[in-house]
C-alpha cells in the first residue's frame, strides 16, 4: 500500500493546479485507506480537503465537522464538494443533488462537484441521470457507445440475463479500451455496481494495455484483498506479472500463488522464480522452501528456512512454512512457531487456510493457544 506521503507526491511534485486533497483523489480515486492516512498530512494547507477525505473514507465521521468547516468557508467549488460529502453521510443524497443543481454555473461545472454529483447518482440508483452525467464527462472523457453498452449490461444483469450481461460488458470493454479514460470509467462503474466478473475483466484488460495508470494496479490489489479468495488473488498476480514481467515483486507473488495452488499450469516457471530469490530475504527464502516442498524435497526446504536467523524465521510467512514442514516430525517445535501467529493478518487466503488446518492438527485454538 502506498504511503500518505507518496499519495501526495511527497509534497515536492510540480504544481499540478490541484489542491492536496484533489491530488490524493486523482491518484487513488477508490482507496479510503489512503484517504484516511493522507488527511492529517494536508490538514494545515487544505483543511476542508482533509475533512473531505476523512468523510469520504468513513461513513462514521460526524457530519457536523464538515458542516462546521462549510459554515466558515467561502464556498468555493472545492468546498462545495466537501459540503456534498456531509449531506451524503447524513443520508441526504437527493438533497445533495438538488443542492448541486442550484449552484452558480461556475461552481456547478467544477470537476470535483460534477464527480461527486455522479457518485451521488450512482449511490441513489439513478441510472438514467448517471448515464447522462457520465456522457457529459463527470468521471472523465468516456465513449458514448461504450457507456451505452455498459448500462445495457447492468439492465440485463438486473433481469437475470447474466450471459447477455457478460457479452454486453465484453463489448463495452472492447470499445472502451480504444480510449484509456473510458476504460477507467467502466472500471469505476463495475466497482460501484459490485459486478465482480466485470471488475475482474476490466482490471485484466487495463493492465494488458501496458499503459494503465498506477492507481489501477493499486485498486486491483485492493479488490483482490476485499474479495478474499485464492481465485481473485491469482487473477491479480497473473495480470500484474503479465503487465510487468521484469518486476520481481509481481513475479514472486505470482509464483507463490501458483505453488500454493493445485493447478500445474506454470509450475516450472514458478519453481524457477522461487530458485532465483535472494538468500537474505525471509519471504524469498520461504518461497524457495515452498517450491522445494512442492517438489517433495522437504528436508531441503527445512534446511533452507533454517539458514534464517531466529527473528527472521519467526516472521509470519517463514514461521508458517516452517511449522507446516515440521508438523508431523516435530509437533512441539511446530506448535511453538504457530503460537506466535495469532496476529498474522498479511497472509494470502491459501496460507490462512493452511494456518487454520495446522492449528487444528496441532490442537491450537484460533488465538494460537492450546485448546
């Protein structure tokens, strides 16, 4: 996950004409974790924008904080967008849209206001109005034909014609890829509509073009994390590895998921990537050990992990693999390593399942204590 400083361009990027909050939203348009982390950093220079980010990130934020900022503001277009967030959090979506439509022409036409208006229309299920707003460029330039197909796909899905919906979305995506900004609008629609197949296909297509902006990759990763299953993570890793074959992190993630899975496709390539991992990186060593285990060379896998220091071997992934390899022959040692994994949150779904299986096998509770 990118840091808040990275989201702000480390505050040293050339002036883009955007406020600090707008820069965060432009780079990470669907990432509330980044919004929440960036808000304190921009509080001094963009206080209303900071509240805007916090409000957008958390529906639990008291609307009164933003109403207070609004009351003290000069009601510029950017501040109008913050006011909209307050109304939205209070469940006053219709009032928010009416408010926008009553603004002066210049304020109403501001991109930040139009973007929020379209988001409100989407949240309220006002599809005809949203379609018109997107045709007018509320979320960026978008091909009218691609949008027409996308909305038709949604209509088909709503009445149970899933195959037709998939075909229409595929055609919309084919049209949209001719213009990157259109494909990005389609991606946002798929995410807002919680259309998992459409979102996955759009992520894949955007990355395959080779020209996807960094936020697309960030959002694909977050989407895979939210889906929380092996298939979504594998799809993300495969697309990332195809898009950036020289990226060592992408290769390692794809190899790990391949070796954790049951599908033999790509197995030899995954083993080759595992064997190339640096010997001084605990995660890299764990990947080599996993490859050796899959080749039924468990003694060598254990030996590889034992080249790590105790503190390195105690990190979540090496500890899990070490415990898994020793579960039958040295259950006491395996149990000791598993007991410290109760707080491990960064494991892949297949690893989390392995961890739970080992805990049951060794008589440990989900908290890592003996049951």
